[in-house]
């Protein structure tokens, strides 16, 4: 988490204020897209959902975690039913690019996933990660249980103590997950458009390189 030391920022306390995107989403009328994610993982596994900028690199980071049985990328937190990549890139649907993680709690504690989340992106840039700009790239932790919510907020507070810029990460219930197009799934492991495959082996620490 080298960028943490460099940024040294103060985190957004999600219990005090609601991020602008969440405020906008709250004003949208109810639709199937806003229902809670009721998909069930395989027996013995739990679900987690994170938005950390472009979902390609975030997915590979979670793939490498011991105890993660499966990952998939998609769209959540918006108001359009069955959105496409083109739809969410307009910014009008309010969807975020997210990674849904299927993990074994006996092998991987939720706190471990939170550590990967914070390390993978800069949670202080609103609707932006590097050159990727738009509401779909916002930072978010989307919880499935009260326990996950509690742990996410406690984790945020811990980071707040060592940082001096406001975190804009939203912490909200996990909404309906729409799986992204197949070419987005495990994009970097497959090699992307240039065929440059990157390892998804458990424990791999190779730098993650994102490319279109």
C-alpha cells in the first residue's frame, strides 16, 4: 500500500455524510436494478462486492487471494435493468463497475478482502482512478450482511487515522449484480486484447498492469 504513505489522507466517514453518487442513486425510483443482490454462492462460500475503478485489475487482485474460489465482474448500484457496458459508460445509469467475490470464510477472512480493496486503488478520488473518469469508476464497498457492513466501516476508520485526504468510498448494501459481457471476465488473466497474460495464481505478487 505504498500510495497510502504518499497520500497520507483522512478518510471519508460514511456514517457522517453520503457521497454524491449515493445521493443521486437514492433519488431514482425503485426498479429491479435497485433490488438487493439475492444470488446465492455455492455451499460453504460467501459473497462480497467491491468497486475499485476499472474492474479488470481489481478482479485479478482478488483472484490471487487464497480462499477466493471465484470472481466475476459486472455492474451494480444503478437503476437500469440489464445494462450493457455501453450503457454504464454514459454515466446516466449510475452503475459502478464491480467485482463480485465468492470466498471461503474458513480460508479467507473478509478483512483480507478489505485489505486488497484498499491497496488496489486510491479511494480519495471521486469518480476517478488514474485516467479512468466517470461515476462507473467510483470507490465502493457493497455489503451482504450486517457483519460485513460493520467490518467495512471499521476498516475505513482505521485507514482514516493514517491519511490526510478525505476518502469518498461509499459503503452500501450490495444491489442486484449484472454480470458483464464475457470478454470482460478474467480479462487480464486471459491476456486482454494484446494477449499479455497475467498470473492469477494464489499468492502471486507480480505487478498488475491494466491495458485495453
